[in-house]
């Protein structure tokens, strides 16, 4: 009898531990157009994360697609929500992200959109920004505590002074959004728990979508880039922070693109290097948030 009770207790403990581990696992959605879908920066980013605390088991990459660009990597988690040729305004107006997130909920999402809106239809910046607002609303409807990382593409510029990259140990960054610029030196491994080891970023540069290698689109892209900063500031919240990262600075529209639009190997490497510290930070914030929610006592409703 005692042995049976002991076995039952041990079994319950194992199940409870497994349930807690599953509850703590993060879900990350790479979201965008073909620069998210038929590329290899996702493979390179996954490989960088693989041997860290954010590797397989800790973070599940999610999405309805598994497209890539023959990256030669058979290991990485290909799940993503990249859709070649899609416009931000159409995804927003047709509420496509709503269904994608219903099928694949996420805790952290990266967004690289706007290229097709400009190249295919020359849509005005205010329409693209309005679409971004709708998309953020859809993200937060799916998960009110969604952690959002937005990338922009275009020539660099000097925005207003904004906070530098904080310690990932801080569980809930406050507004305005953190501006994560491209590093001057190569990224290095660091312990996200220590403030002294957090990489520093130039706060005058922000990550918008990568430059085009043909046509006369970069002027309009630059206008979109400039609009992203105040837009992100206006929508940033403590529970669902928005970070803006720099995918332009140091990215060549000639030598880092294979066809004038999509990154080649060097471009993929540069994009992965920029995403890496941003997603590591977002993962740390999301995990701390989840643990806090799990630890919070259930408060019975008033009769």
C-alpha cells in the first residue's frame, strides 16, 4: 500500500514537472514575406541559438510554412510564417494573421514586411503603417503579452535619442521601445543574466528592412523607416513591448543580395547576426513573464 502511494506520488511529480516544462517552452514565429520564407537567415539564427539556453526544447519555432532557399541544413526548425509576394496591407485587410496565429500561437514574433507594398504597388507610407498597426492588434488579440520585434529596410538615418539595449534580465521593459542597432564589432556569446555582458548598441541607428539592389525604391523605403520609430513608440506597452532592430546598416544592396531583393549567404549571415541579440533578449523577457504568470496565485472572483 505504501509502495503504491509512493509510486503514485512520484508519477504525479513527474507529470507535474513535465507540465511545467511544457508551459515554460516558448513559441517563436518568424513572420514576413519572401525575405523571411525563401532565405537562410533562419537556419543561421537557429544554429546560433542551438547550443544556448534557447535551443531545441526551450524554443519551438512555429508557422504554417517550411520554405527555405536550399540552405543545406537538415537540422533546423523550418517552421515560419513567411509568405512570398505578400503585402502588409493585404495581410492586414484580409486578417490573414488572425488565422495563422490561431493555428500557431506565439510568445515572440519577428516581423520583416513592407518591401512588396513599395516595390509592387508603391503604396504610401501611411497605409503601410496603418497595416502594421492592424497586425500588432491581431498579435495582441492572439496573445496580450506578445513580444514583438520589428525590422525595417532602407538607408540609415539618425532618429531621436532612445534608450540603449537593456539587460535581458529585466523582465518587463517599459516604453519607449528599445532600439537595437547593428553592432560595430562581431557578436560574441554572452550570459543574458549579467548586465556587464550585455552587448551595447548604437542608439542612433534602428533596424528597418534591408535595402533593395535595383530600381528607385530606397527613397520610399527610407520614408517608411522614419515612420516606424514613432509608430513603435506609440504602440509600445509594458506587457507587449515592441523592439525595432537595424537590418540596414552595413548591408550592401549589391554584394549581400543574390537577386537584388533576397539575401545571399553573406546577407543571411548579417541578418542572423542582427536578429540574434534581439530574439535572445525577447526570449529572456518572455520566459520571465511566463514564470511570473505561472507563479501568480489564482485569485478567486468575488461572489
